[in-house]
């Protein structure tokens, strides 16, 4: 592996113009594809294998012509204080708005008058009413004229003293991440300048990362309509791709500068940097790809697409790191090193020439990393206990985790959808915002009328039910649909119990009569989704951690080091979940992070955090510990190897973690709750994993284990493939070539280009 990547690095350095041209051409091609592709028009959501999805599919089959993906809206009216919405003047105002909406757009499928005797939509106290509006197209296909007509509905009624609010997905727009995303990139640039002391060295990782992300996101945009990719797919891919792209470039550039400091020529230094640090990048990237692609085992299409799209951007980041980075290093010349270091090396070279000494490179110097590693090795038990107990305390809120999918009730209290939600809840009851849709398959039923009467009667008896609408048969008479209004709010445990009660009754009915009863709707889909996430978490964790354990065992030639890495990850991810629960569910420090309405954690969050954070955590493990392994293999004692690893890797890993935290934290400014929560969760998880687990717990454990950390049974060592991640075989090969007058250092590269 190291020898192969060494050759790639030298080739890219020599043929830098060709390599750069290829990547620029790929970026242009992806950009053209994104610009000419049709706009994605839906965010379809399906949960294969669940009852809610089977009911949804049955509705599409038995009720043809009804658009399941069409947008919808509710225009909610509340009469002025002391008045009724049914008063003649108020009723006339509402009926006039119904007419305006019907004539306002040709995209409207139906507008339901709240005073229709067949389907009244007026609260019992007569103060609240709503207009139901459905559209033939999804919310992303609505024209500006259609949106304007909906937003302007009720303006005159507001002037007359009525409260008018609009809910539903018709006014939903693509989420915006805000200026904080740009701030995250700016912070990354500042950290790189401080780390390298050179604007050229700092700009190189940013530019290459943006090229990789640009190709990835543009490709996703180009394929969004064809592959039905959700709006959050590109955002997650950009988030992950930008973070790992900067980090991977950072590690290779840092290794390149270290090789230059040892006195090697620039092309040779580029080859060695890609051969050693590039090997770590490849394996770190593989762990991220395994974690993201592994989301497919959950068998939820939207999650699978998000994982594969993000994995694709990680693959691009790896390819950019091992090809475009060495090419840009060739263009950068000596400017990749700070002016101060260039002057120091020039002075040292002149002094060596004057005295006849041989300049072999900079001597290793103590730095913050070496001092910290020695402190940890002096007090390993104290550091280990402090890290484990600290993260354990932060993880406590995770025991109270409540999961659900966001609805208008999770919107900020100042938003119109949230106000409409509250008006409906106050006027019609908490469960009105989460109706359950019942579907009855009557194909195998002997007495359909009796079955339908039995269904409504039994469900109405349930203590958690407010009302059941009469079943409406389809034209063929083999299916009927009814609505159940729960007594409690949609994300309550009582409503979840009601869903299971109806399904249990359906099992009894099927055995008695042959009719099948299904429960679907947004609330039932939410419940099924959360349960599927819970069921999939442990198998997913076992798959991802198991595969990565095998991969890390190959990299480190050890059993205990990968085991320690996996346990440390579990500790950091549980602590991160605890922080997410404290902020987004309990509301602690919610105002600081823009959380206006605490509520359940999105069902996708735990498993998505496990997938993403595991891959990123293994990045730091690979980059930091491979340098220790390299030093140990080359004859240093276990304690010296830890110090060497921190001397070369601590500053770089710290910078990489700060950059990744800044990038993820930038997405906290998103207007979409899911993106905000993911950004916060990943940022805090990287903080815990990089600074507590990898920088404190890892050296403490390695210090306690000593040589046992690198133990591997001989039979297993022979069975495992040796990819030479540390570059030991590469170094021996190059030393042998140099001794024989080979190509180790003789190809000189001009100082400037």
C-alpha cells in the first residue's frame, strides 16, 4: 500500500499540471450537470416493511387518482375575543377566502369549506375554524404565485380583527444554513494559518476540500431528481465532505513538511508523505465509508441515500488527498513552508556549507504534544478515570432519550405554522394535529357492513380516542378508509399505545372475519420509524464496529488497540447523545443554540450520529496511533513511541479536530431543526472524541498496557494481510535503492516553478 501510494504521490507531483487539469475538468463537468439538471420535486419518505407503509401503498393502489405526494395546507381562523367564527360577518369573510383560494391557482386540487355540512371544520365552542387546501404537486413544485396566494389569504380578515395562521407543508422551502456555515470555513482557515504559519499551506487544504465537495455536491444535485434525493442529502454530504477533505489534506501537508524538515527533496518528500500519511488517509476514509454505507442495513431508502451520498464525498476526499494534494505541493514550491522556517533552514545550510558539516534535517524538539504525553504517562490512572467519569456524567441524559419526527409543533413559537398548530390544538384538542388514518382491506370479508360497524364501534370505546369518522369505501367496494382523532398529542406515549391497540384489534378481526385493518398517517409513520430505528441500532452498531475492528486490526497489527478504539468511540457517542438530549429535548442552553422549542430527538439522530461519528473518530485513532505504531516498529520503547506519536501528531490532530468542530458547528445556524441538531451533535461528539478520548484516554490506556498494546498472536499475524501502513517496507526499499545509487534522492526538483 505505502509503496503504491508513494508512486502515485511522485507521479502527481511530476505531472501536476495534468492532474490539476483532470480535477478541474471533473469539477466543471459536475457543475454543468448540476446546472442543467431538473430540480428535485419531492422528498419521498417510505419505511419498507412497516404496517404504516403497507397501508400507504394500499391506499395508492385502491384509491387511484389521489396524489399522495401533493402539498397541503391549513388556513386556521380564530374569531376576535368575545365573537364566534360562525357569526354571519365572520363566516362570510371565511367563505370569501375559500373562493379566493379556489381561484388563486390552477395547482390546487381541492379547497374544503369549513362550513360544509358534510365535513364541518369548526370547533365545538364556535371560535375556531380551518380551511383544508390540497395541491396536485409537491411543495417544491409550487409556483411563487401559488405560494403568494396562500400567504396572502386572510389578510383582510386579519385587518378585521380575526387571527389567521397557516400550517402544513405547502409553504415549506429548502432549508438555509445561514452565515454560520461560512464562519465555520473561516475558522478552519484561521486554524490552518496558525498551524502552518504559511498562507499557501493553509489555503491548500481549503481549496482542495472545496474542489472535492464541489464535485460531490454538484453530482448529488445533478442526480437529485432522477434518484429522488432528499433536501438534506446534499447538506449532509457537504458537511462530511468538507470536514474530512480539510482534515485529510492537513495530514498529508503536515507529513510533507516533516519530510522536508528531514532534508529530503520536494518530489521525494511528496512521495513519502503520500506513501505514509496517505496510507493512513486511505484506511481512515475506509472506516468512514463503512460507517456511512452501513446505514443501508436499516432499510430506509432516504437514510440509505444520505449515507451513500456522504460516503461518495468521502471517497472523493481521499482521492483528492492522494492525487491533487501532491500536485498542488508541486505548484507551491518552498512557499509551503513559513518564511521564518525558510530563513532558518537557509541559515543552517549556509553554516553547514561553511563548516563542512552534513545537514540531515531538523532535530526533534519538544512541543506541547510531547509535554502532554509525558504528563499522561506519569498519571495514567488519574487521566483515565477523569476522562471516563467526565464523559459518563455527560452521558446521563441519554437515558431519558425520547425519539420522534418533527412536525409543526416543533417549529419556533413565533412561526405561523406553530401558531396554526396551537390554534388547532386549543380549538379541537391536542390529538387533532396527529390524526390516524385507518385502512380496511375488505377483499376477503364476508359481511362488509357489519365489519365496518364493528371497527368504528370498538375503536370509539378506546379511552385514548376522541372521534372516529365513518368509513368511506372506494369505488370497487373492497377497501374503506376512516380517520381516528386521538385524545392526546401526536408524539405522546398514549397515542403510541392507541396505535398498537388498533393494530391488535385488527389482528383479532382478521382471524374472525378475514378483513384486515391497517393504521397509517404521519403519526403512525413516526411511531413505526422510531421503532425501526431502535430495532436497527444494535445490528448496525455490531456490523460497523465489527468491520472497522477487523480493518483496524490489519492497520495496527494488534487486538487491544482496535478494542480500545471501539470502546472509546462508544463512550464519546453516548456522551454526545446525552448533550443532544440536554439541549434539544430538555432545553438546557437552548437559547444559545437557537432551540426555541425543545422536544423529542429526531428518530434518525442516534443511528446517524453513530455512523458518522464512528468514522470520524477512527480518523483520529488512525492518524495518531499509526505514528506511534511506526515509532514502535522502528525500535522505540512503548513509552517513547507514545511521545513520538504526540510530537508529530498532537498539533495536527488538534487542528483537525478544531476545524471539524468549526465546520459542523457552522450548520447549527440552519433553519431546519434536523440540520441544526446534526451539526450540534457531530460538533460536540468530535470534541469529546478528539480531546477526551484520543488525546487523553488513549495515551493513558497505552501507557498502562505497555508492550501488551501491540500484541498479536503469531498465527493471526500470518493470516492478516500486511498493507505496510507505517511505510516500513517502503523505507527499506528506498534505503536499499539509495545505497545502490537508485532513485531515492537523486531526482532534484527546482526550488520555484
